[in-house]
């Protein structure tokens, strides 16, 4: 399965970085219940175009590229899913294939009530 940490999967680090992104983008906050945070993650993941087009944490001042340049570089490299860390040099979603993104979107979409 996608979340089992298989070569084509999303592990705990990916999910932690996703929650950091959602917090950064103010989609989640400390006053939310765990169900509300989980639902926000499901909503994000249920749209496969969000990871395909790319997302990034707010870059560090030492980042060598702009966010747009980094996302374009990873897209040009054929990445199926892009979630960049704050250095803009590491794609923490690199283990997800196009099929893995679709499966994750299907699983997440089933959880959005």
C-alpha cells in the first residue's frame, strides 16, 4: 500500500513535512482537533494535481534558487510528486510515482467527509 513505506510510498517523514506545509500555509493551527488536522491533510492529498504541480516549504535565506525555479527544475526532471523542504533542494515526495500519487489521492478522497 502507499503508506506502508514501500519503494513507491509516502512515509512518516513525508507526512510530517506535509503537516509542516499545512501549518505554514495556515490550513491547520494548534487549536484544531486531531480530526480537523487529519481532514486538512486528506483534503490536500485528495487532489493529485497539488503534488504534481508542486509545493514547497518557505525557503531558508540560504536557498540557492527561488521557489518557482526549484519547482520548475524538479518538474523538468520528471518528478511525479513534488514537496520541497526549506532548502528547496530535497524533494521529500520523491518516492511517489504517478500511480502512487493517484492511489494516495483515492485513499485520501475516501476520508474526506
